[in-house]
C-alpha cells in the first residue's frame, strides 16, 4: 500500500498537482497548501504556453497551407488562452483603491469606468461620449478616507498616524 501511495504522489508531483492529494493525511498548513496551489498554477500556465506556441507557430500555419490559404505571419490568427485563475473581486477592489489613491486612475472617464463595471460583472455602462461632468450626477459621494494614508505614506490608511522610524509596513496585513 505504501508503494502505491508513493507512486501516486510521484505522478501527481510530476504534473505539479501534489496539492490535490495534500489532504490525504499528509498534513500541512494553509500556507503550504497555498504555495502548492501557486506551483500548480505555474505548471498549468507553462503547459498552456507550450500548447499555444505549438498551435500558433506550427499547427495553424500548416493547416492554413494545406487548405490553400496563404497568409502572412502578421495576418495569421493567434490562439490565446484566457486567465487560469481570474483575479478575485476583493483583489480587484484593493488594486483599484491603490491605483486611485496615488492618482493613477482617470477621473470619471467612461471607458475606464465601463471596464471596471465589466470586470465586476455589472451590466451598467456609461455612453462612450459621456463627459466627467455628466457622469458625476450618477456617482455616489466619496465618504472614505482610506486613500489619505497612501497619499501621506502612513501605515494606517487614514493618514492620522504619527509613528516614525522602523518598518511601518509590518502592521499592514496585506504586506505579510
């Protein structure tokens, strides 16, 4: 039985999927499992990249030539895989808040807002020719002070801390 388990583990590990059997009495922490999941994602991404390259540089051009379709390399359609693990709404929200806090987000730009709404799965869209002034009437008031800390380079998110010296990022659980 131990030999079977050893072989099973070797096969799973060969595909970077040891995380799929980590719960079978192997023990381990949540962080270890997260690391194993990351490694598995890298294996999958690598395998997909190999498949994409084979399709785009070898198989598709041959298939087009066999059918008598002569296309230049620029005109050849490319296969592109989607995201393996889409960014979570929580992570997306954090990224948006950080981008806006340092002034890198276009203010009330309809293309930018429509992209955000699309990523969040919301159906609401602004007209492409909408102006920031016309959009303002639909926006809620900004009542959060969360970006103040980032503007002042302070660790607590509201800019009210007066701590000096040392590594002030240690209190930020997102930096852990």
